[in-house]
């Protein structure tokens, strides 16, 4: 008798209920967390999730959320500005939807740091630590990895997922913003690729391969349980072997978890909603992120490449980047609001640094970490607030200069993680989640 | 006047007199360090704290003096009213202090600081006695569980004086399951093992070794040493009251040593022949045969490629292939390692045709060259010293930049023809200390410095490859041991330092000496390790064996590396890899660099070869890997391949034989009777035909996903 176990023995009735989401007005979180336990280390009972829209390459602040209409042409650039729903606040003309939705997110216009190198800046901004400049240095864990460590797998649902592309020759560098570094590779995100917009989207390796159905998967699992006897039942308890066991358990529960399966079934979404997000890789990935959060994933990073506009900044921004962002981000905010998820979901939108005020000879902008804009809101972070300001030429902050540490402290607090939590590095050195930073009071709800 | 008389009276005792005027460098700084004021978590951090920045652990007395006395408009010290100085008010919590109360007012520390301020805040001067070294005693001791000893740290200065600094030094036990230390520096032994006692004081450190037997010392039963390695390790076991596991079975040994020396699984016919062979020296002969196989050359070329960061992403494709071929030749010829290192260090010319000049294409500055060279050839992480005194070791910024200086004259000029460049030595170029901007002369760690003349690398190469220089030998023998045994004598493999002592120093020294005295011969070293009985032990620990296996009482199972796993899966399924753009038949251990696309290899931790660190290769397991092995089309396609193993067995041989064949092809052993019976029963449950073939596929899947397959044991 093949015993295909669901992760925790969910009854058929509950499975039916999941299948009719929306019909009875029950959301996945309500189902899952009715019996929330206190297993999470240091989570202080909070179940806030985070969606990070990672604009890889570094979004130009002037050409998006902090335009400078009064600066000379060689700084303000080609784009006109439009008013937003917040009096006195303007965006560039290519973000009309976000301009109307400024009550749903806040802006930090005065983020500043001094790391202008890709990879290192990625690590800085997502971990809250300046990466050590030496080759054999310490790689600090990203926020997602820390959350993953504090949360663990529940009901077969991985705590930290990356939706986006990692392949290619500099895929390793993209990982700098995502990975767990010295916290340990087991806290790296589960990567599910960037094909959310494809017809018949399937997450790799979470479903059985070609020619193998779920029943056969079950037979295989039984066979493995029966035959994999080496070093079992002895007193040896070799850690590495136990770890592999644990990963196989997680993998099996992931594969058989109804929540995860449902979450990945993006084609269940009504076509109208899919179009509202935009039928682009990024748009559909944002929609997938919302589903993942509903299924219990605690931290989802959605990657969007292309923002490193050293050349053709204006044509790229206008044609390829801003419209996609505008549609996807605003649809996500609207969707999260409509589903009553705003209090439990923090949405962040940022890149690794800003871009130079002075336009270069290739009609582009280069790296400028001194000024940068972060957008964030929900999950205990206030919306509709604009913190800080930069000078007329967007060269440096004039009001409320804030550090990456301040930002990280604020985010961790919202997610219920104490920045003073200590974890052991993979060489058993005690490390603090964060070393400094003041919570940004204007944003704390 | 009176002061001088007191000084004269005390000096004869050879102990630093209790100076009426506290000395900033030698009295104040140590206290700030002991109290944690200048630690990385507080004012010693990158950004300081609360606007007050001190050098990390007080390595820069002059800068710290400025910060305390001159910065903040001199408000930290109040010469007229010393008790109002911030430097005493804050840490005694007379006013709020983020760091809390570090000492009470009227404590000795408080009075010391007050005394220093009242006497006019004397600055650090060149004439101060300068700390030269610290020692800790007793230097080595064997303790029984529960036994206590007092530990003492003594500071030695350049004027011949010394001072007991036990109260001010940071003394810790590096393995707290073995022993613990009280605030009064009394060590109590808690459990069996080796513990290093590390004393750190003002940038100097010293290590003492404690040994606590697991059981009363006893002769090791039933263990005949094969070579000198066994003799030394057995002596340590005896001292510690440890007993080793039994010997591995023949099949186990053959699989293990094939993987460790050649990266691939043994073939069924070789396993059968080996097990059936009755001769006493069969294991030694098997080792000899493996060392002569082509796979040995491929596999160690791969290991060296990781070490030297051979990749077209940085070197360029042509240069990468040159380097790869040079490594291949060197492994085939078993070239002495010191010669290889020399050639790499001194390389110049055109990387696209000069075999190893591309090493310097991976280092874009003298500093990067210093880091790469120190890690790869000395196992030394000098990188921490780039910005500050190395926190655990004596290397200073001066040492770091001194090593970098050897590479200051390297120049790479693009050639007129596309994509080429020439590495040459230019007549100018210096390294300057980033803070003082003084020119730093090329200097070897802990040794002489040299003028900037000709190719300064010559001096470095001469020093590094000198027969008696321990660094080169230590680095390589430790790595070989670590690759074979699963755990280096020093761990991590590239973190060799005084404050990170070897688990069994006697073995390390013996291996070093043998390596140095026999021409830095890689094959000889690997042969000695593989032939040792220590290497050949079973992989199941005894009931009372220490789990961390620091003393090698059993063979530590380790997960197959990415390339080993891909090789094993390909041979187990009889579905070889194909790499577009590369010659037919090229196998995973032959890949020249990580830019050859392979999602499998990336998933299982293949290093990118961009960072000079052993940690670049990630052999940790994770869920993504489990999913890949369980569910990927990649693996399933190999299992079900038309010309694959199952396809060639099914309906052509009896079921029992197929099962035996599958076990040999994966676990490198025959199935037990019970395993055969179970597998055959599962097959026979199904109707004949396709359904039974699927069960055989499922059996292969099961074997590929079992831990016995995934681990080298």
C-alpha cells in the first residue's frame, strides 16, 4: 500500500476548501495560520511576510521617484514630471499608476551609502552590512536568508523563494543579493526561475519529471524508505547524513504539499488580473509572489534585471523598464490591498544604488550610491509617507540622510526579527543579524 | 625626583615598574581593549559608535590618542576637571552610555584613567616600551576531566622587560566542550579532546595546548601500522584513550580510494577482481594503479584549477586553455610542487601562449596578487590585514602591503593583436601604506625586506620554495590530507595561523618533512596517505568516538563533490555527458573551467573560481539538490536513456542479475540477499513488459537517491 503522505496529513475536506479559494472568502493565510505555533525563533509571534522587488542594476532615482525638474537639462534629463496623489510629491511621467497609488506605499528619498560596485552594493543593501573588501571575506546573509533561518519550513512550504533569472555568466553576482553567505547555504532561497509568464508554467523539479506521475513518485519514495538503510538505526548520528535526510524530507513535503502546488498554479488566476500585472516576466513574477506569500512563504524576492543604464538610459527606461515596473508594482499593491493582505505583507522596491545626476556621453547614467530611493509599505510599515529629501541636483541628501542599517533595522522590526539576534556562522563564529542602525520612526506604524 | 628613585628601585627586578604616570600605549590601551571599548561591536567598528571611533582592538595607539584627546573639541578629556571628562563619565554611567556601565566610579580602571588625565594625558611616544610578544603558560598540558590549572599570560617588551598581563589579556578556550576558563584564568577540563588556549593581548597572541583524554590512556588494540602516519596517529589515540573503528571492507575501500584519487567510481570487473584477490599487498597495488590512471591526471588538474582560479572569465579563453594544458602536463609528469609554484609566481610573457602568465590576469592589483598567492601557496588569509591588524594573528597592515609590494612591478600591456596581452616587469612601481603613504618595501611575512630591484618576485619565489620554508609544504600537505580524509589537520584548509593549531601537530610536521625531503612529490604524499590504515578505517564511528572526528578514529563520510557526483550518475546510468563545443567523450572531471554550462554542477556547488578560497566549492547539501536528484528531467532522462544501463539490462538478463548489476554500478558492491530478494519481489509484482522496466528504473532512481550513493564513505 503506497502511503503518499501530505506534509502534515491535511484532510480531504481541507483540500477541497483550498481548491475553492475565493468562493468562500477564505484566504490561505487564514487556513494555515489558524493554529500558528511559536516555533519561530525570535519572531515575536509575528507572521508578516515580505516581497522584495529587486531592481537589479540600480534604478535611477531622478528618472523615477525623485525627479529634479528644476535642475539643468544635463541633470534632469528627458522626462517630464507628473503630480502624484500626495500633494507636493512628483514622479516622472512614466509612472502614472504608481503616482495615483502613493497612499499605498512610502518612499525613502534620502537613502545613502558609499558602495558603488555591483555585487558589493547588492550585499550591502540586502544584508545591512558592508561586505569585507578582501577576497576571503565574510559574506553576510540577505534579509531573506535571515528570515528563512528564523522561520524554517512549515507544511512543506519553503520560507524563502527567489523568482527570477540566475543563469548566465554573471548569475553568481545576482546571487550576492540573495544568498545566505556565512549563515549557511541551507538558507539560500529556493530558486524557481523566471518563466512565470510562460504558457504552462511549471516550477522546475517541484513536479515529477517527464514520464513519472505522482503515483510512481510515491512508489519511488517507498522504495527509497525501504532500501536506504545505510547508517540507519545505528548510534552514529552523523550530522551530514542527517542533513541530507532533512533536505529529502523537505523536498518530498514540498513536492507533495498542496499549498506549494497551488501557489505555483498561476494559470488559476483570472486572465483580467494577469493582464493587470502585465503579461511580462516581471509582472507575472509579482503575481506569483503574491500567491507564494498567501501559501505561507515568508520572503519572496522578485528579480528584475536591466536597470544598469550606463547607456541609453532614457530609451531603456521609457520603453522597457518603467512601464513594466509601473504596471506590475501598482497591480501588486492593489491586489494585496484588495485581498486584505496589507497588514501582513511588507512590499519593498529597491535596487543596489542610485545613478549619477550628470548624464554621461552615452546618454546614460553611471553608479551613484550617495543618493537612492527605496519604496516600501505594508506589514507594519506606514504608507503614504515620504521620508527625506535630496538637493536640487540629486547629489546628496539634504534631509534625513538614512543608512542601509537604518533601513534594515526597520524592516527586521516589521518582520518581527530582533536585530540583536545572534546566529552561528558556518565556521561557528557568533554573528549578529545587524550591527547598528536606528529604526526609521516616520515609517513605523 | 622622587619618581625617578622609585623607578630605579624597581627596575632591577626586570618587571615594568608601577609607573606613577600611566602610559597610554601600555596601560590605557590594554584596558580599553579588555573592556571591549575598541571591539568590532562598539567603537572599534567600521563606523565607530556614537561618533567615537577607535582602532579595532587598539592596534593604532596614535590614532586612538587623537580620537580621545583631540577630537570632539577635546571634550572627551577635561584637563582642568578630570572627573568631568566624557571618557570617565560615560563608561561609569554617570551620564547615558550606549555601551552601558563598563566600570564603576572609584574602581581601579576609573582611577587609572583619572590618573592619566590628571597627569596631563601623556601621548604614546616612540620611546615607549613596545610589546614584542606574549606567551602563555603552561605551554602544553594533559589534564584529567575535572582537573584545574591556572594559566598565565606574560607580555614581553623590546626593552627586555616583561609584565604579567593575565588580568588584561583576552584568554579563551577554542573548544569549549573540552575545557572552560574562568575570569581568573583558571582552566577546568570538561571532556575529552584537544583544546587550544588562546591568549591575546594588544595585537599579539600565543597558544597553549591542552589534551584531555577521553578515557584512561591505553594501548590501541588490534591496529598494525602500515606506515609512519599510523604510528603517530596511534600514539595520539593511546594518549587520548581512543580506539579506532575496524578496517573498511575491500569494496568500501576501493570505492573510496577511487573517488579520492581519480574522482570516479570503480568498474564492476575491477571490484570483483579486487575482492577476490587474496594477496596481502592488494590495497597498496590498487593505490599504485589508480595513481597511474588518466582519470588521476584529470581529477587533480581539476583540483589545481580550483586552487589557481583557472577560468576564461578573467583569463580569456586562449590563456585558460594554455593554463589547463600546463596543469594537465604537470599532473601527468608529477612535477615537483615547488617547481610548479616557482613557475607560476615568476611567470611573464604572453598569457595566450605563455602557459601560466594568466595567473596574474586574475589579480588586478598588487594587493590582489598578495592575497591570491598567500591563500593558494601558503594557506594564509592575509586579507583581513588589508584594513586593520588581523584580529587573530600577528599580521599587520605593514605585512600585507609588504607582500603586495613584490607584485608592484607587474604590468600587463595589451598586444597589438586582438585579445592578447603581454605580462612584463616594469622598472617603476611602488606600494604605499594607505595611511602613512610611505613606500613599503617588499617584505616576506615575519622576515626580511628587499629593495625594489629588477623583478622583486624572484626574492619571494626564492623564499617560498626554499626547502626549509615550512609554509609551502604545510599548505599542500594539509590540503592533500583534507581532501583525502575529509577534514584537514588544520581547518579551514586555507586558514593556517598560529592561533588555529593542527589537530595532531605531530602528523602535520611529519608530512611536511617528508614532502620537503622528497622533492615536493604530490603522488608520493597521496600514496602515503592512501596506504595509511588511518585512511582505510571503516566509516562507522565506535560508540564512544568523538563525533567531530578530529582524531580520525573513523573515516569521515563526505558528500561526493559536484563533478564526482555527475561522473557517478553518468556511469551508473550509462548515459554519458555531452558538452557542446568540446570534443566528444569529454567527461565532467575533464572540464577546463566552470564556464562550461552545467546546471547540475552549479546546483551541486561547483566553484566559480573567482575568489581564492576553498569555501568557493560548496559541498553542503540543500533542498534544491534533493529536488534535482529526485525530480529533474536531467536525471530521469539518464535513467530512462535508450542506450542506458536499464535499457541494456531489461529483458536481456535475469532480474537477479540486473539487480546485482545496478548495485555494482551505483554502490560499488553487490546487494545483500535481503536487498536482492526485496528488489526482485518488487519487479515481479508487476505484469511483464514495460511495467517491469519501470520498476528497474525506479530501483536505479532509488540507488541514485540513497545516501550510500551520495556519500563517499
